[in-house]
């Protein structure tokens, strides 16, 4: 075989080898797979509903609709209206009171119980009287003391002073300027806890199915003169709130 033919033959073998390597490089390999599954998983949530009962009327948080949480503004537009706590009560004779029962009608416990006084204003009462006489400077909401006494279901047996005096105790007998219609903006109600024989205030909870009873008192103790209350009107709302 001539040298030229040998050279051509070797080049052909090299080309075949390259193709062979290229072909074997595109081969397939076995892989291993394993899988398990846990089907049918579900999550459930309970409900947190607050019921407000005063004067024989109950309003419910679930009767209202909101994008953020269920609440009832008490204006009657959402199918249920909360009762008026103080309907034209007169402060000229001293303190006025109202009864309120708060119930957790849901299925989960509430870790706290809060309230706020909304839009307190003092104005003249000319619209409801024939006299346009007033005496002295009009009182302010900050001069109207607020206490919230937790009681037994009879509204007379005290359990603990839930809001008002700075010193924790069973009774709300010492209202003061630290708790008024002007300062109550979202505080937690408290309840009694014993610590080494002393009463200690701790945030009030509301277990599902439970009810707490409150005696709400407004006292004009901060108004310098009783005559300043003549021909006046005080308007405000109260909102009650629970959280899981």
C-alpha cells in the first residue's frame, strides 16, 4: 500500500473514532425517583364574636360587615343597633351609671378586652329647653371622670375596678382626673389577680362562652361649679373590642 493510501486510511480511522466518541457522548443514563404524599390536609379557624347587652338589648359584632374585622358601629346600619347607655341622663344630681354585659359568643378565647370613648363633645342644650341661659364656662370632657366597675351579674356586687383609679382594687370608689371621657382612648380593662395577698391589676380576658358584667359611671367631680352643668349636653360613643 502506498504511503498516500496509508495516510488516507489513518485519517479515515481517526474520523470514525471521533464520530464514535461523539455518538457515545449523547447516550442516556438511568435516574432514580421516589415520592410520597400526604393528601387531604385542611386548616380550620374558630370565631371571635363580641355581644353587647344593655337595657335588655343585645347587639352583635357578627351582624356587621367589615374588610378588616367584624364590628358593630352601633348606628343601626348593619342590621343591629347597640343600645344607648346614657339616654339623656342628668349630671346635675351627681354621678350617673349604666349597666353593660360583654359576652364572647365565638369559639376561641380573647386575650384582652379594650374600650375607647369616641368623639366626646360638650355643647349647649338649647335645642331641648326653652331657656338660653348658661352659667360660667362650659365643662370639658376632661372634667367628667369615668370608672368601669366589674361586678357580678347583679351589677351590685363588686369584683374589681376595671378602669379608673390608679391604685388597683376591688372598688372604683375613688374616681379621678387620670381617667376621664377625654383620656379613654383604647385602654385595656383590667381584672383582679392576687400576688402575695395583694390585689394586682392584669388585663382582662374573655373566654369563649364567658360574660363579664360592668357598671359604668360618669362623675362630674372635675367640674368646679355644679351650675356650669346647667343647659349643657355631653355626647360621646363607647366602642368595645376583643382580640384573640
